[in-house]
């Protein structure tokens, strides 16, 4: 549902200010990577951000659908992707960002644009990613990747 229109340069820990975080990225951050990632991940979709009566809201305009999707109609994977975008594109990035299995609930087409944003965010701060997705790891061009293996109850770096 719409949120009070207060700019937020960092997404809240529980994501309650997603619309505000996305609006802040578009207005004072770098909106181009946000729009590119959404277009790539959702096959030419676009994010509609609105400010109405002091409240921010967003909808996803997907080609082929007769009307935009409200957040309440979006899949878990779609919402998760938007939360990850808000965290990775924050105008005030944290010095260290940990992403635990960011591929969970995401369609495979979302992994490449997500990986590009992870690599970009790693240039502004340290990003630590734990993943079980070989595809996501392959898309992390230029990143240092450690593979862990379990042998006899012990974990080691392969």
C-alpha cells in the first residue's frame, strides 16, 4: 500500500519503505541502472513510481498485461528482486552488504541483471554473497568467488 512520501537513501531492514527507497533512487540516485535491470529481468517491463497526496507507491507495467501490477499482485520473486535492487542501488550504500541466497524465488532470467548490480555495488562497498546457484556465480564477472565443499562433516574451500 502507499507509504508516506519521505525520501530514504537506505532501505529499512524489513523493507517497509520499498516505494520510498525506489523513489529516492530514481530522484537522487542513479535511476538508469534501476530501469535497465527491471527492463532486462521482466522483458521490457517498466516501474511506475507515483507520489500522490504525500504518499509514494509503485506499480510494474508488464508488456502484454492490460494494466500495471500492484505490489499486492506481484509474485514473491518479483518483490524480492525489487528489494534487492533497492538495497544494491542505494544512494547511501553500506560499507558491507551480505546477501544470503539472493537467487531464492527468482526466475532464472533475473540472475544476470542481479549479478550486474552486485558487481556494480561491490565497487562502492564490500558485498558478500552466499549462493547455491552456479548460474548466479558465473554471472558475477570479475568477482572473487570461493567454492565451499563438504567432506566428512567438515567444510573446506575448494
